[in-house]
C-alpha cells in the first residue's frame, strides 16, 4: 500500500524541481522513484525499509550543492520537511543518510549499504539508455560543448581527449554499468548500455561520413 507521507515529498519535488531545466527536472525525479520501485521488487526488504528508500528517492537531490549551495540550510529544510510529513526521528536519520550518500557518492568511493545502493542505482540508470543519451546532448547544448571532435579521438578511452558530448559516453556513460550493484539495476543497465553502444556506433559512422580534409 502506498505510504501517504510520500505525497508530501512528491509535492516538495514539484515545488523545487518543477521549473528545473538542467536535466534534473521533476520527470527525472519521478523516473528515479519508478526505477527504485522496480529495484525494490527484487530485493528482500521490510515494508518499513521500502518506504524509507522510496522517500529517499523522492528527495535524492535535496542535499546536492548544485541545487542547494547552503548545505547547512538544506539539511535544516530537509529535517523540517520530514518532521512535518510525520517521519519519526529514526526514519528521518535513515532517509537523510541515503540522500547524503547519493549526493556525495561520486566524490567518496566506499562500500555503501543496500538501501543507499538502491537509490544510487535508480539515479545512475537515469544517465544511460535513451533518456541518458537525451540528457547528455541536452547538457552539452546548455554548456556549449561540441557534439564531437573532427577527427574523432584515436583512443576514445583516453582521458586526454577534448571534452565533447561524444567523449562523455566514454568518460562516464559506458562506465556506469560497472557501478550498478543491484540485480535489477544491473539487468536494466546492461540493456541500456547495449542500446547506447548501438547509438554511438551509428553516430560515429554518420560523423565520419561527413568529415572532409578540406572544404573543396
Ligand atoms: P548527476 O549529479 O545527476 O550525475 P550531472 O550534472 O553530473 O548530474 O549530470 C546530469 C546529466 O548530464 C547526466 O545525464 C550526465 O550524463 C549529463 N552530463 C554530465 N556531464 C556531461 C558532459 N560533460 N557532457 C555531456 N553530458 C553530461
């Protein structure tokens, strides 16, 4: 049964990310929640744990300093929201720990507990597959990043290549499947990675067909 407290958190997401256009809009948050629902179906969790994970999925951007640069204030607001929505002190602590870890996992390499890994996987899945491709080009456009370089890099896995959207696939997107740690996350990740590789193979052909040595 759906936990009615999640409605408050969905409202918070709508209020804070309804007008966001950096690839972290409300649709992104909804898809992270939906990925979380898929992942928890195959994990052995108590009902209480499942509700904690779903709450953390709705709130997974709440402590990200990209959106809330005053981290102390963000923490206070998150506490207030959870308190007002009826979460107990223990639940608040568990939800905040997940949100904190999801925001900082790119900076801290360590072994995370299952509840955190579920939301991390749900978020990582958003960067790959068809939506991941869309988000990468969207980000590239917003940051004036070229589509790709001419010629394309000889070794696309090198860290010395020019920063382009094409390069982002090798720098980050094709490495995400190695980071996924839940069964469902891995299964979806494998399918989405295969699709991105097909896309990039086709992209590479079309790009190289249009690359001439001179303007003549
Ligand atoms: P998050 O913290 O959610 O990973 P990012 O801002 O790093 O947020 O990424 C948001 C989206 O933009 C992701 O889909 C990511 O793959 C894409 N992205 C991030 N950096 C680049 C880049 N340099 N070029 C193209 N896409 C990018």
